């Protein structure tokens, strides 16, 4: 009987000492882990967006039909407003989410492939910036971009669209 009591006390002392020491050791190892993935600067700088678009005006009249879009000033590199095929309006930041500080990091509509792509036009020739492509709702479909495009709130009141961030 005395032997069982000693073994229990011995085991208790070992557990009382080694569990905290072992826990601290594991915690120390976990704190040393680092993310080695490069930072691709996924932060899109914010710019003020408070736009009112009257689709009865000639420059915005095309927005009355689904599938059409316009580029507007505002935000960081501009705002893309689209009338989607499900009869909704979407407003997206034109700055690509991959390396947004690059001057070529701008979103354009590629109507031949029904996507948005990152790049610029130089002398009417397309020059891709990062090969990223996005759906019309701003979701990433391919390329190095890992984050969706910034969306803006669109409210519709008759033929007037109000776009805000």
C-alpha cells in the first residue's frame, strides 16, 4: 500500500513539474514560426467615392442596358460601374488587388472573354500588368491576385445611381 502511494506522489510531482515546462517549450517553438510568403502588397489604397449617375444623360445612357459599363473618376484609380446581366448594378475599384502600387495595375473590361483584366493600353495595344482576371462581380478567377476587387455600394432610385464607399 505504501508503494502505491509513493508512486502516485512521484507521478504527481513529475506531472506538476514537467507539464508546465513542456508547455512553455512548445509555446516557444510555435512563436518562432514565421510566414515566409512574400508580401505582394494586397492593400488597395482608399479614395473617396461619392458619385451620382443619371442614366438618362447621354454619357451614361448605355447603362440602361444589361452588359454595358462606364469608367468613372473617383476611388484610387477610378470606378467601374456595370449593369450586369441579372439586372443589377455593380461598382468596382479599378485598382488591381495584386501589387496595387504599380502604375500599370488598372482594371479594364475584356468583353471578348466576359472578364475584367489587369493592365493598360499603350498606343491602342493591350499590355498586361500581372495576368490577373476577375469576374464581373470582382471575384478573382486567375493570375497572381489572391484578393477580390474592392466593391462600392450602389443604390438605385429610378434612373439615378448613387455610388459610395
